[in-house]
C-alpha cells in the first residue's frame, strides 16, 4: 500500500507539470498497475512510457502504480486493479505462482494492456501467448511507416486517421493474431523496409479471454512516441477498454465485405435529407430519409456490421429486410425492420430495439453501450426470420419475425431522421455470399437429380440421394463461415451431409445430421458447425452418407457467418460446463468444472442447441424425470437437444419443461449436471457466450 500511495503522489505531481491528454469520458475512478520488469533487452523509453500513463491517469480519473517487483502478482494484490499494463517487458518476468495468479485475474475479468516488447515476454508460458496474441519474431531498423487504421470505432483507434504516418521500431510477429483477435491496425509493408508478414501485418489488436480483456500495440519503442498525442490517445483507449470503461467489439472478424468505407458507390438516397461523406464517415443532414444500399439485395442469412456515433439525444437506425423503396423511405419502415439508435426513449424505441416490435435487453444494452459522442458497433445477424442484435460484441436482442407481410430478405439501409438528429456511420460491411444456395443448381454431381416438389424453394429439391452420391458447387464464397444450415425433407431413414472442399475426398469441414423429418412433405432446417474453412471462395463438395436407400432430399443450404456465439457456459461458483475428459463418444457425461479455456468447455450457441466437440448437449433417452442424465450426443435435431435461455438465467428444455441443473447444488469439480424441475436456484443459472 505504501508503494501505491507513493505512485499516487508522483502521478499527481507529474500531472501538474506535464500537459495531459483531455478526458474522453467521465469514467468512474479506477486503478491501473504498470509493470516494466525486464529479463532481456531493456528499452530506454520505459520511463517515458510510465510517465505517459501517469499523465493519462491524472487527466482521466485513474490512479497509477508503477513497479518492477513481480511479487505484486498475487490474487489479493491484483484484485485492486482494473487493468495491468506490461510496459515493454522482456523475457521471463513471472514465476509459476505469479503466472497462476495473473491468469486467474485475467480469466476472472481483469484487463491487460501490452505495449511494444510485451510481445517479447514469457515465451514458455502458453497462456501468455494467448493473452498477448502473438510473440515477437524480428524487427528492422527504426524508420517511418504508414499504419492503416482498420477499426475506427474502437476507443483506442477511433481518433486516428485512415493512414497514420509515424516513426517507430516495427515488429514482425511469429504468427498472425487475426484468427483469435480483432485487428485494429496494420502496417503497410510497401511503405518501409524489413517487413516479413506480407499484405496482412497487424500491429494493434484487442481480444477477450473468458471474462477478461486484452489490448496490444506494437508501437512504443521510441521515447518520442510517448509525447505523440495520437499514440497517447491509443494508449488511453486501450487502457479504458481493458479496464471496462469503454466498450468495443473485439471478436475476431473475417470474411466481411465493405459496403461503405469511404466510397458511396452503390448507395442511393430515398426521401428528404442526405448524408455527407468525408474521412470515410457518413454524417446525416435533414430527413426523414433513408440511405440504402441499392446495388444488391441480401437473402435471409447474413451478418451486417456498422459503426455509429450520435450526438446528444439523436435518433437514427439501421434497416434490414425491405423491398426496393424507390424514393419512398416509408417502404422500409412499413415492410422492413429498424434496429433503433436513440440515446433515450421508450424501451421499444431506444438503442438496440427492433423499433415498435421488441425492446432490447436493457441491462445488457446499458452494459455494452458507449455514450453519445463515442463510437459503437452493431452486428445485425439475420438467419431465416430471426434477427440477433449485438452491440459492441454483446447480444442485446433476439427477435423472430412472425409477420407474413414481412420477410427478412431484401435491402439494407441507414436512416437520416431529421435536422435535429446528428448521426455518423463508418465501415458498413457485410458477411454476405451466404445467401441460400439452391441444391439442385450444382456444377457437377453423381447419382443425384433435381426433383420438382411442392414446398421447395425455387420449386425443386436435390433428390434421389443415396449413400455415396455427391454434388459439387464451384466458386462459393465461404470464407469466414462458422456453420452450414441445410433445408431438408425426409420420409426415409435420413443420413448425413459431409461438407468438403476441393474434391469428394477433400477435408471434411463439418457433418450435418439429417433426421427423418416426419414425411416427404415436411421440411426442416438442420445445422452443423464448420472448422478449417478456407478464406475466400472454394469449390464445395457435398458428399452423402447413410444406411438404406432414399435417404432425404436437399432443398437448399447456407454457409452462415457470424451470429453463432462460441465460448464457455458458466454456472455455479463461476465454473464451466465441461465435457468429461474431452471425450467425443456419444453418451459422455457433462459436468461442472473449473474454467480452463479448453475445447471441452467451448460451446457454440446454434439456434436452440449447445454444441461442443462437434456434438450436442443432449438429454439421455429424451427423458423428463428429475435427475435424467445430460450428456454429449451426435446432433440429431430432436427435442432432447433443444435448450431455451430464460429471463432468470436458466436453460429450459422445451420438450420436458425442465431445466439444466447442477446435481445437489454442489460446485465441486466433476459434479454432474442433470435435468431437473425448474426452481430458480443458483444451480440452474447459466451464462451463455455472447
């Protein structure tokens, strides 16, 4: 405590002498630990870096403790701090006990900020590699570079220009962090010498780890960096994000195509008012109008993202699923759905609401929302007639269209509400190309034929499917896909659809189980997660397996991007839903266990199913008696594998009307979970990945 008090005195004194960066928001007070121990090369910029963080703290309502004593890494001491900054640390700086304490701190909700040589630290500690995102490989001489700002909504980078020209020591990394982190900025290797990562060279990124947050920037080698207002702003934004004083979508993002990122090609104005276009930012003027993307309409499976900022109590929204409006914005209002943007209003008219239809989860929305004047990010995931709204990476609304006069395929647009409403948008992008592919429109095939059938989309299915048959579809854009959804119909034995690329014997990306749907006139949607999906376009082969003849018909299929949250399911005592022994055999027991980040605790929410290790959370025998075993089982579309999240935090199986329960309410590792009468106890409260 004496060290901390001394740091406060130094910080206040320094702030009185050195101009500080102005506050971005009136944050609640918090505490930051700056750690700068080195066991390898020591950067002479470390003192300047520490002083910069102290200046930022004095101006932005956080206290700073600076130390090189690794003994402070205990559970009790770390609990004081909302974020820990690794300021150009090098080498092995923590012992085993200190590593254990720090990992628990992060996984339990603590924040990490890594600066420059923080990536040159703890090479033999796997968790740290996950935390920092990528380890250092090499660097050329200090020189000028063009840094391209990829994410201009994140609090660390929203103030930066599209291209930031600066001088620093530029790291190459052993791996590209993009697969596990949200990349905020990249280096243009054509603007300097010595880059080894090619066209995609991340330099700044962020991510989440369980309940914790991580931010890293490779800049900060030189003393001059810490006097640079732009770099100070980046440090402040990274600290505020890590300390949960600012929100951001730091989920990995791949497979998106820009609809607007400076160019308005393909956009049209309907109705009065307009949007100005400057600095890759659209800003509304007048209204009530609609700026819509007229170049293409989208099917009922896509992920739309848009960054937005409002001033004061302004009003706007993002529209999806409307027909061509011509010059009449009311068509979007009356036949589409508006995801509202409004700082204050009634619950079904405020930010995150499906306007006039369904309020957002207000508590979740408030926790995820940055205030007026700051940037936010929407993801609007459309699957069939379902809309899921994510705000800064958190699910805040889940709505299903039941209005026969509305359908979610169509156009997308943004609203300019009126002269008193000022809203700006950046980086509108879509993971598209995942519209339904009609199965009968194959490139080549063996054994199967188109079959004219009532109820089929486009009037035909892919029929006569027998074991060993296949169909190929060339040039499908599948990059970034996380699952495949298929519309099937079967009065026969059912079977499997294997998703492959390259050939009929290519790698299997996923296997969709097709049940008997009840009759040859009863259609059903079935899904399966995908892994190892190549970037961009590929030749896709669907190979069919099963037992018997006349397996099923395939109507259409969709490669789905986004909208399938994956991560731990947390329950009693903060422990995780776990597949015992990480086994994949049907019938493997599901249990409660200390969270460890393993694949046995990584669950994907897909519709009303929970999937791990490519199988589903299942009730043994489809039973309904209290104490019925809950297990891992091959996904089969049955009611025994449906779980509906309830407002009280429970997971209810609609077929039995009972809840997922920790046996005996005991939180000891390896306690089994079971089906049990819903009772509202803590043994039945679960937090799903968002």
